[in-house]
C-alpha cells in the first residue's frame, strides 16, 4: 500500500519529461458552418485574483478546474496525435460549459487551440488547431 501512496506524497523531479508552450482553448459560435469566426473567446479564462478563502476551498474541492485540466490534456493529445474522439470530447465539454441563449436559429460551435509561449519578455501566441464546426442543439452537442 505504501508503495502506491509514496509517489503521490513525494513528487518526482522527473514528473515533467519536457516543458512546452501552454495550450489555451478558445471558442466561437457562428450562424453558418462555413462562416469565419467573428470573435474568439477564451474558454474558462483564469481569474486575475483569488481570495485566500477561495484558494483554501479550491485546495480541497475544485471539480471545474479538474475538468479544465482534463481538457488541456485532451488539447495536447489532439495536437500530438489528432483524433476525432479528442475533438468531440472538447466540443462536447465546451458546449456544456458555455452560457448561451435558447437556440432559435441554427448555430455552430468551433474551437481552436492557441499555444502561448514566453520568449524573453515577449509573449507569443500561435494557432495550432481549428476544429470543424458542429451544430449546437438546445439539449446537447
């Protein structure tokens, strides 16, 4: 039992094999599948500041952040080895996580993965992936 618990309690210095640019997930909603995205919005942007109480609470309970980390992992895997499953998983979770009005006209959801990298004092962004548009429905994607 201790053999399984120790790696969780004592982190390994080799936890990260390598460090690469951080992926950000942005989404857009368009009215036609072939329309260009008028404005991309970051999905679940990080707050500028957190109170001490919120930080302490999040140490114990933070399912939304856990899901966001899962989505970042899906984005990284989608870039490494593109698959329909990862794209569908991201589209489904984005559709469930964005606020939207009741759907009265056909609308399509698409997302892109933007790699953010610091080079000295400059922060650069590069679009690495753009999903195909998927029609939103009133219940689910």
